[in-house]
């Protein structure tokens, strides 16, 4: 469990990245911070592994204040995936994945063996182990980034817009993969994105943020869709334009029931109820 | 042309390589000295400039100060510096030692700016995202430097050293002004004897030595430009006095045009 207690981050120029932020992130669940640029999402994420230190307030992991922990040791226990992958360009894929175990003193051959298993876990072919990062596609690099974050089997996984730089199709694929993976490994995951659809696709708990890290609404995707807290949330999730309110429309010519949005644009078809 | 042939004849004369010849002979001894001065001064300069350059590149601290300071160092005339140092040091230590120490200090000061620039430019050229990733996965600052920044900036670090070596080889000639060895003695004895072959021969030796050593370092640089360190590949950064480089570039189109005009005639 990760807990933010009245956390504030103020920059030297006086502006607040995050102001008096309090929230509990449940264990083994995916919490997604979503908001526009400058909403303090990444700042909040980076406070968990002390890449950013709060000006005031506390961040607790399982009840322990991270401010009292050695940042290097803390970071080695927390997986971190970055948007730009952050793979070390001069190291082979297997060595990249093995980075943290190697820092923790795991012998080279054992670390490599584990790296190969992790390639399987994230759905990559083992033949990529001896390639270099720039020989892989963007989607493959992101999978390697995830594998590297998982390498020391951390309880917490931080993901900072990990799928922001890949094309929409690969992005959907990676989201599915992540959901599958989370079903297997069930980590406490904190995910940052500015894409609300992505947030709904992977989150157990969605945190919609306004500028300055102010919480607009917290809830499951269903709760937020059902009861947007205010105009800001409605606008953010697209409910104000009717994007989220779908209607049924029967097509007379073939008897298919279409699902359309407020503008009458088809969003899908109505299938048979399962079971 | 005859002049050049004479110089090469002098260079190829086996008598000039026989041990025990009268100074500045034999030639290979002078080459050895020249390389020794170069090695010692570049090694000392590296010991000073590399840690400093890496520190500046890693922390970003003191960059402005060092840039202006090295700019000042570059403006120092090495020959004047050598004479001043020789007089100052000569007052306390014996003549031969003073000559060596003064020469080495002058050459170290000459070599420092290029090596320093290679160090911090190299580290600064490393993608900040990569460094951030290293820190986020729990590398200590020293591990970031040793495992990420230095390997990725090695090509630029070596190109800084390369520039320094070239400058030192070319400038070490002046050591003979204070009666030290090296290839400068070949040239100055040629001047003394009014022997043009010897002057040109000495100059050719300096040039050849510079080219050979530079070629060797270029090879080394290519070897360390590992796969994946693409962004750290030298981007034609000229660590020497930049004004010369840009002047040469600016001149080129003019020459080009002249040539075209001539070829039309």
C-alpha cells in the first residue's frame, strides 16, 4: 500500500507542482494518475521512489516513510518504466533487463537466465537477447522496459506514460498485455497517462488530476463514468460532448442494432448477452 | 621540388640513424624524446582535466567558469609561457631539470582545454533520459558516471585527447628553445647550420609523427565507438580554436567559385 499524506511540492520559483495531496493507493491494484500536462502526475509518481522529494508531507510505503529510506536501495526495490524507455543504448537487451539484479550483486549468468525468462513474460522472443536497443521497434523496446522493471521482482511498479511514444495500435496491444501481465503478477502499479481511454482500459482506481495535483475525482472507471464529479471531469472524460453516452439504433435493412453516440456516429454493434 | 627531395634524402640517410651521432643525431632518439614529452604532458593534463571535465559534465556545475578559464588558457602564448616558467623554475632547480619541468608545464597547459572540453562535452552529450533511467533503477552517482556516462561519451573523450596530442606534438618543438631535446633540436640545429634540408627534414618528421599518432588514436576512437553509442559519436566538434575552423569554412565557397570561373575559360 502506498499512501500520500498532505504532500506538497513547491518549486523554488514559488509555483506548486502538487499542493496538499492525500491519497491511498491499494496494494496489488493498478492506480492511474490521469490529467493534462502540468497536473503533477509525474511529480507524484517520482515521489514514490524519491526521484523527487516533497517540500512537505509524507509518502508511506506499507506504513514506512520513504524519506527515511536510502534512495538508492529504495529505487532498486521499485520497478520503473519510462516513456522514452530509458534503455541503456550501449548494452544488449539481456544486459539491460539484468541491470538491477546486477546492481544487487546477482551473478552474471544467473541474471542472464532470469532476463531470458522475463523476455518470455513480456512476450518477446529470446533471440532478441543479444540485440541492442536501437535494433528493436518502439513497442518491443517498451516491453523490454517493462521486463527490466520486473527484473528484481519488485512489489511496486511505477509507469510514467510508458506507451506514450508508440503508435495507437501497438499501444492498445501493450495495454492488453499489461492487463494480462497484471493478472499473473498482481503488483501494486502506479501508472501515469494523459489519455483517459488508456486510464479506463487498465485502471482499478482512476485519479483525475487538475493543475497543481488537485484531485478532481477518484474512483473506478465505472464509478467515474456513472457519476462524474463535476464539469471538469465531464469535459475530461468527454461526457459533455456525449462521447460517453451511447444509444441503440436499429438498422431496418439488416436488423442489426447499432450503438451510436450523441452525434449519431456508430461506436459498435449490440451483441448477444453472454451466459 | 629539389628542396623536398634533398630533405627526404637527408631523412632516409642511414648515417643519420647511427647511434652516437653528434646532436641532434640520431634521429630516432629525438623522435623518442618528442613522444616522451608528448606522452608525459598529455598524461598529466588528462589526470587534471578528465576528472574535472567529467565532474562538470555530470553535475553541470562550474561550467561557465571553466569555459571562460580555458578560453584564457588557450590565449596564452606557449612560447612566452615556456620562457617565463623556465626563468622562474631555473632560479631554484638545476638547469636541465628546469628545462624539462618548464616544457612539460607549458605543454600541459596547452593540452588541458581540449581534454577538458572533450570530457564535459562527452558527458553532456549523453541523453538525460538514459541518465535518469539509471538513477531511477537505483544506480549511485558514481555508477551512473562509470557505467553510463563514461562508456557513452568515450568517443568524445578520446577525440578531446586526440586534439590535445596533435597540439602537443606540434608545439613540443619549442622545447629545444630552452636546450631540451625532441624534434625541435633537428630544426633549430638546421637553422644554426643554415642547413635547409635539415630544417625541412625536421618539419616533415614532426608532421609525420603527428599524422601517425593521430591515425592511431583515430583507430582507437573507432574501436570504442561501440554499437548503440550513436549519440556519442563525435559530431565534428572542433576542440581547437574554433575561429580558424569557421574561417576556413567561410572561405571555401569563394574558392569554389573561382575554380568554376577558371574552368569555364
